[in-house]
C-alpha cells in the first residue's frame, strides 16, 4: 500500500527538530512519508532530518515583515513542492507557513491541517504598524484557512479570538492540543536537589519587549536592593524585532551584577536544572511556550502571566503564580514570595513535574495529533 505523503511547513528549519522532531518520528513510525519545507536549512538540521527518515526541501521565506512580491514567490514555491512531491496532506505551523501553505494547497486541491501555535506580535503590538499588520493578518487568515480540513489550536483564547474576528466560523472543524509537548525522559528532575541558600531565577526567551524581558530586568533591579545575593539569570539572544533588547544593555546589566546574562545556549535543560524558579512575564500571544514546558519538566515553579497560552501551564497555588501582564508590582511580589518562602520551591516544583507528566508529555500530544490526522485522512 502506498504511503501517504505529508508535508510539514515551518518558518524556521531548526524547529523541525527541536519542536517537531518527535512528531516527525512518530509519523514515520506510523508509515507516513514525511516531507519538510522550510527556509535556510543548516547542514546539521538537514542531516538530522535525513537521519530520522524525513525528506527536507528548502523554499524561500521571509519570517517577518511584508514584501508582497517575495510572499507571492513563497506561495508559488510551496505550490510547486506540493505538486511535484505529490503531497496528500499539508501540515503547517506558525503564521506565515499556515497562511501561505493554505493558499498554495487550496490551489492544488490538497487538504490542510493547520496548527496555530500562538498569534505573536501581530496580535499584541500596540503601535500603528502593529495594528495595520493585525488587520492584514486577519484578512489573510480569512482568505486561507477557512478551507482547512482541521484547524488545531493550542489554547481556547486563540480560538475565541478567531471566532470573534470572524476569521473562522463555528462550521470550521477545530481541535485542541496542549502545546508541542516535551520528551520527559530528556529532563533531569530538579526536585531531588536541596534548594541552596542563594535563590536564583531564570528567564529563557527571545529577547524582545513582548516576552517581558524589560519587566524582568526592572524587577531584578528592585529586588537586588533588598536581596543582593539573589540571582537573576537570562538566556536568549537579541532579536531582529524593533522591540528587541539591545545586547549592549544586557552586557551592561551583567557587568553591574543586576542579571547574569548567558547569551544563547544550546542545552537549556542543564541551565534549568541549576536554577530555582522559572519566570516568563510575557504579553506575547503565545501558543503554549516551549520554555515553560521545559521548566515544568525539570520541576521548577513557574511565574508567568494570565496571557493566552501561559495561564494553561500554571495551576494557581499548586505549581506557580500567575500575574497580570505588564504588571511590575505583581511580578516583584511573586518573585519575593519564593525568596521568603523557600520551602515552596520544592513543593511547587514537584507539582510542576506532575503537571508536565499529566498534560504535556510529547507522547500524549503526538498521539492526539496522529489521531486527528488519521481520522481526517480516512474521510478524504
């Protein structure tokens, strides 16, 4: 029997391994022929995809910004890939791949199952440019995904927003999954350690305003005055976004001993294991942040916001604290809680790991995705 061919489309080739690698392996183990489309593959990522049995194909895509001519070329290239590779199902994720792949697949009469992994800057920005981008994205979503076979959301707030903005209707078939999932076997559990006398916090994120990095820095500056020994660690690299935090500022804060800036790091679990509390005061429209899922897996208490995608990762009072977005006072209070009540770090950390096992295990997520794909392929 001929294997069904599925095309997974991404805006960043590294995410195919880091976020979707287990999913791709699962598809291949269930007798799918997996093709991947993304821009700018590194030699390492290409080889890793080939090693697990996928077929990587490169296409041109500008991850951010708007250039109608280049965007049309991206759609044309995707259409060509779908036709020449004789794809049976397209599975895109993140904004541009979802929109462009849906438009290309619609023209080829090939079904699409889209994964909405958060809405990002276009739905959180408050500048004039952001509002224009939001309207344009809404229009493009309407033109593209309404014909999708299924639209998968990672949180119900994004689904409600799509309904409210009339991007989709209740006639559209939707499903929900709890993020990209994590392979819990890869994470050494922190809760077996004794919490040290020096409490350390950690933020891991793209270093842009929307992720709450500036708020985290301001909280660190205030808390350092009262608790000079407490450590505030930051992992991530400056982004190309207009709201990116400048490297010079991070280095200056590091030199002043306000934060400990590690730059970009490959082995995040190792760094999580060394810290006590994970902090992500984001107001970005997240799906479910991978960084929080990793922190849960290690067994860290979580401080994050009541924003869509983040609030799903915390059970109030059990494994962390939820605060309103952009609220410095509440962030400082939440961080000070763990400085004062050190015994809560281990207790909440245990609950974080349990929550990861119950809800965010990659095997559970992949099984859900496979069931969605298989049940809909049978209807074709």
